[in-house]
C-alpha cells in the first residue's frame, strides 16, 4: 500500500512469479495485438523491419512461456488486411517473416508439441509465404499442446462478411431458415470455429483500440493494455496480464 508508487508518479506494479500465477485458473485462450515494432526501431534509429525482426524473436519467447503456463490457445495478430497499405518493401519483408520464423523454430515447436494454425485469407499471400505456413500447419496438425494461432492477412469484418455470404447461400438454397441462424451457426462460419473465444486480449504499445481484430469473438473477453512496445514485451508482462485477469470478476452480464 505505502510503496505502491515510486518517488515520482510512475506506478510501481507488482512483480509476479510463475508459481503464484499457476495457483489460479489460467486463461485458456489469450490473444495478442503485437503493436509497436516500428516505433521500437525508430527509437533506436533502426529501420522498421529491424523492429519486426525483434518482434519475431519475442513471439518465440512468449510462445514458449505461454506453453509453460498451460495456456491452450495463443492467437497472435501478425498481419492485418489493412497492412497491405504499408510501403512495398516493408510488406515484402513482413511476408518473409513467417518462413523465417518457421525455418528457425518449427523443429523446436514440433518438439514442444505445438499446433501451428493460421486464420486469415491465405489466397492473397505470396506463394512462398503460403507454402511455408501450410507446411507448418500440416506438420503440426496432430500436435496436442499449445495451439499457436497466427492471424495473417486477417480482418474481422472480412471474416464476418464472408460468413454472412455463406449463410445467405444456405438460406437462398432453402437449406437453412432465417430463424435457424443462431449465434452458434454464425460462430461455425468463422475462421475460429474450432476455438473457444479468447478469455484475455493483450494489446501492446499504448493504442486502445481493436483494429478490426476478432470483433465477434471478443464479446466477453477481458482486455489488458500496456504502453510496452512488443519487442520489449517479456514473460513478466504476460504474468502481469494473466494475474490481473485472474483478479477480475467475470460475470458474463449476470450478477
Ligand atoms: C511477424 C513479428 C511479430 C510482431 C508483429 C509483426 C511482425 C511471426 C510470424 C508468423 C506468421 C505465421 C506463421 C509463423 C510465423 C509473423 C508476420 C509478421 C507477417 F505461420 N512473426 N511475424 N508474420 N512479425
């Protein structure tokens, strides 16, 4: 209580240990908007792509730790449908990261029983990127450990639009009555159909918005925002997010 604040006015947040956090229920599905890679690089007078590279190393580190904590699904927003508007050379570099990540880390992810998945439109990806992610999905599809789910060329409105088109086709064919369109039916047309909704959403880098990420799936999710830039994100930050999640009462609109 008395030392909750430093001499200045920066809140001194509590450090948590893994053991402490493991004494309470762990969120099953954690989703992360990994923002701040470009800003991290700019602060160091490095090109933006250096920030993306560093961010990729943090993905590996946090994946390992999430698995250790017993998190079942980790969804990472790697590339949005809006990210194509960035300079071509940055997009070209970003499209090499899935391969680079998988070339470096797939053997150890397999060793750790990780199941790699991708949500998003793969058809618009460069051939080399699509092949790398499809190979990883194929090689890990029977793994029963952490589901490492990358949102790659993902946009939530695009996902919902596509779902509505598919449902409308069923209705037009007379195979589905409008009254039969339930929440469960809609969820079954989304790219996350095999996953439970996220329990916890983390966004780094101080932006307090969703940026077209999992709009349907985040309806009851707890949000945790931090000013920390993604390349500076550590295991301790994840522990902090999970610990605060554990302290919040979740009532699903009930009492
Ligand atoms: C990307 C690194 C993390 C920070 C955010 C932007 C840059 C890992 C992947 C990836 C994607 C699919 C896959 C395996 C790895 C990735 C992109 C960007 C486009 F199957 N990191 N990372 N993909 N960054």
